[in-house]
């Protein structure tokens, strides 16, 4: 019993240490992590009973609860329907499903459902080496779990984007059931509208993985997937969209073909891939949607501006930031080649020593068989933007990064500066401070 108790005490201590370390002491530049507002955190803390309840069953073509197999559901049904309607309103679509527990789960259900609806197991995707998420790839969910046959888009490394003309030939020849856009290393809008016609010509559904850029889409920057031709948007809800961890799928049941696809996706959600849908996050998801409705445009614009500012500043100071000729990025992230500083792994470790947290990343031209030693970094600016950093503060942050990369100062001195920066920017912007503030806003 002593060993068991000792483990519990260590668990509690590590949990407390983590909360202080990552929230109060680190600059967080990982592109796949979001930052919740005090109001979103507050409603999460008030949803403790809800997070232990079950609500498996069927939804209708509005995304509302149609049938559940447990009792005690009356408020749970309302909560799910309200959260769904807030998403539909925010993204101006006719159908949403908020039961997904992650972005990968959203991809699983969408890819499975669309392969069933199209009766076609072929899917055209961005190459994994060029920024696609592992769930799109033959080595991940799409191939190893769902058994889909992946065919790659043609990718232009110089443009850091899909080559629309050459990919059109691939789609026409392969005749896939699904054409997929979006990814994880995602700097520029993908050519949905350029490939819409050929995708429809071969009978393919267009799925867009917006996990990294959902908040930018909500804010009206980056691109508008539905207006450009996407049939479905899949996403996580905790990157540039600053909600709780989870996933969503969005769509429009505007004809019989899409209604059939939605029903197939719903079948892939339940009963095929989920039972407990982690209901405790849904009220927080709704509050985050409200925040993006009100503050999303300013947040998205400043996030992109900060990413572009960092790209330009690092480039001017001797760092190989990719896509200089294209303004470095149109999203929340930049891609940096740090082979001259020892490679991505070494530089990420150096920066972690001074409490700057980001991740190493394979670049398209790296050795894809040596995933542990890429030359690149992926740097995201959604967290620091929501903490209130603007261009001058971003340049100061870049100076601290450069000092660590070039070993200009002792790590201890740089860490002191990082802690000072965190103290200066210690509040969450572009959101509500409390649920009471939310209520006052909505009642005004």
C-alpha cells in the first residue's frame, strides 16, 4: 500500500507541476495546441456530472438527437442540440455532428462513411511527407485501419502546396471515392476550387481536414472550404479553434447524394466507432463557438499576422524560413529548416531548455525514413496570439529564440527573459473572462 500511495502522491505533484510549467512558465509554439478562455475553462469545471454520462444513439439530418438508448437524457439532448446549432450557425452549414472525440475520430467516421456511400475504397490525399496527417495515410488510419487505397496528390515542394493541374490528371485516372485536402504542416490554402470539377466528374466526395485551421476559417481568413467546393469538413476543436479537446464534422444535406453520405457517416460514428461521446466537453464547445463568432475575426487576423512577422524576422536574421517568396505563410504556422543549427531535434531540445516549446518536423525533402532527425521545425502562433502578443512582442520572442539557437547567451539568462515575457502576457484575450460575462453579453 505504501508504494501505491507514493505513486498517487507523485501523480498529484506531477499534475500540479505541469499546470504551472506549461501554463505559467513556457512559451507554447506547438501548432496543434489551443488555449481555452477562462469562461470555457469555467463551464468545463461545471460539467463534471455530464462527463460521466452515456448518450449513444442516432441523429437526424439536422444533426439533432433522433433516438437515444438510455434514460435521463432530456437535458443532455438539449445540450448536444444547442452545441450543434451553434456550430452550424458559426460555419453557415446545414449539418454538424459534435459527437466525435478527436479530429482523428472525425476522419475515421468521414472516410469510412464516404467510402460506404460511394462504394469506392480509393482516396486521393496529400502525401504524408508533404504535411498530411497520419490519419490520411496508408500507414495510418486510412490504410491500416479502414483498408482504403491511398493515391497521392502531386505536390509542388517549391510552392509548398498541391499541384492542381497534375493532381487533376491523378484524380481523373484513379477515379477515387474521396478526394481529401488539409493537413498538419499547412501553410497555404489548398486548391479545392481548382479540383472541384474533376472531383465531381469522377463522382468523388471532397473532404477537407480543417483541424489546424478551423479557427482561421471561423475568423474568415485562410479559405472558405464549403464555398470552394468541399462536401465535408472534419476537424479537431482545440488548435486555432480554442475549445475543449474533441472533434466535429460539418456538411450540407442539400441533395439526396449528400443526405446518403451523412447517414453513412452517422452510421460510422454510431454504432461503428463510438459509444461514450465525452459529453462533458459540449457546453464548452458551444461557448468557444460564441467566442469565435464575436472575437474570431480579430483573433484569426492577428494570428496570421504574427506568424508572418515571425517568418520575416527569423529569415532576416539568418534562419531558413521556407516559402519566403510567398510571404512565408497564410496560416498560423511557419516551417523552418534549421539544419545549419544542428537539425530539428537538436534545436527543439535547445529551445525546450529555455522554456520555448515547439516541435521538430519532417520537411518534404528530408529523408522520410529518418523521422527522428528531421531538418525542420513547425512553429505555431495561435497560443501566443491569444495571450496578447502582437508584432513587437513576437520580434522580441524571436530574438530569444535566436539567442538560444545561436548560443549567444546562457540558457539560464534566456529562461529568465521567457519568464518575464510570460508575466507580461498572463491573460487570455479574444474571449470571455467568466460565464457571468457570457450571460451578460447574451442578455444585452
